[in-house]
């Protein structure tokens, strides 16, 4: 492969890089709100790094949402694209579109030891799937399946849209408040960057308090400074993430381990490490012992989605 472009496009930011010699180069992050279409964002990226469009051999975009057919509408931003129109405008033979958490999962296969922190000690069970999950603009979920003879296969899904589970009377009361406000309550409604603010406002409404913070960053900052109510809300966030992770581990049989990814949790990593996340993860009644040796890692790598998009593109071009 000469030169390829890889992109990891979320709800807020589009990350682009060149893929050369099986590694990413010239990484840039562009706000999706600054560009009307992904084609225009790519042109802006190529201009910024001084890469001529006609030198590109292939493009792989990892996109938030289910990927199928010619037309794709991004889940958490205003972008949409047609594969045919995209290739025609940029002079490409083909475009590889993959789910963003397919890329995230494949990115786990390239992690260095210093790009993850152990949240829960354990031992990966050989031959078993691993779970990749994390809050960002939304809540992404994917599986990573080891293949016989080596290698990995990503199992994408839309697990962020499953129903939010209830594990305590307090959670039942918060869920009721959320349901009154918005109807159906999925996991992503709480377990995402915007979801943290939704959770905080629901708790304030439930407790008859005036909301003192108007952004996820403000809630997090207050919690890390020791403000009791913000601490309680962030703790609830961590516990609900633990419940969702536990449900997904049981469903997937992910005894190979869990990777916590995304841009939200690393912002309060130390708080998360000491939260009730691990307790909530294992609170599964008669199945609690299923988690006895399950390892959990918090991923700190800066661009795992771009790495995974490169892995997917390389595999396609090599016919693997």
C-alpha cells in the first residue's frame, strides 16, 4: 500500500490520519460541526497536512452507527454520505466503512502495555471473547473474538441503546424521573458525556435541588474537588457503567477481559478506580462468581480508533 487515509468519526470530532507502513501518521482532529460534509472535512485535512488527494490509494472511515448499504447517516452528528457519491467526488475506487466500535475493538490488538491501566486484576480466559465498551458522545459497545490460528475478529453492535438496568431503589427512582422526562431510557441516555448532565439534572429534580452545573465538565470538576452532590452523581454514573458492563460480559461470555474506552472516563480516572464500578459489575446474584477472575482495563491510548481503522483496511487490502 502506498498511502491511505483512515478516519475515526464520532459525534463531536473527526480524527484523521495517513496510514503508511502499517502505522498512523499526521494525526489531526477536526470538529464535525465545522464542516458540512465528511468529504469537505477530508479535503481540509489533506490541505492541512500537505497530502495531494490523487496520491490516496484507499480510505477507511470508522463511523458511529450501523453500517450497511450505500447511504450512511451518522448517529450523533449532522453528517451523512453516499459511498458512490463519496468515491466519485474524491476520485476513489472504493470506500471501506466500518462501525466506529469495530475500529475501537481492532485498536485493542495494537495496545502497548503503557496504554492501559488495570482497573480490576484478573486472568484472561484463553479463547474467550473480550468486551470493548466506553462512554463518549454516545455509548459504544463491541466484542473482540480470538480466531483459531491467530488474529482477531471484531463483533460490532449497538449495545449502547439497550435498556438502562435498575439495581437499587435509588436507581429505580432516577429511572422513573428519566422516563417521565424522555420516555424510553437507554443506557446511552446516562452513560455518555451528555448523559452525565442528564443524570445530574434527573437527580436534582428527584431530590428537589437547583442544578448548580450546566455541563458534564462542570459536574466532573466539582466532583473531583469534593463537592458531595457532584461526587454522588459521578459515583452513580460509575456504578451504572459497572452494571452495563456486567450485563454485556454475561451476554457475550467475555471472560477474556474488558476494555473501558472512550473520552469520558479517562477524565476522572482516579475517581473511577476507587468508585463502586467493580462492585456493580459483579452484582449478578447467583452469577456473581462468573466474574471472579475477569480483568478490566482502562484504555489511555490516544487514538485506538484510528489504529483499528488501519488494521481493518490493511486486512481488506491483503485479503485476510
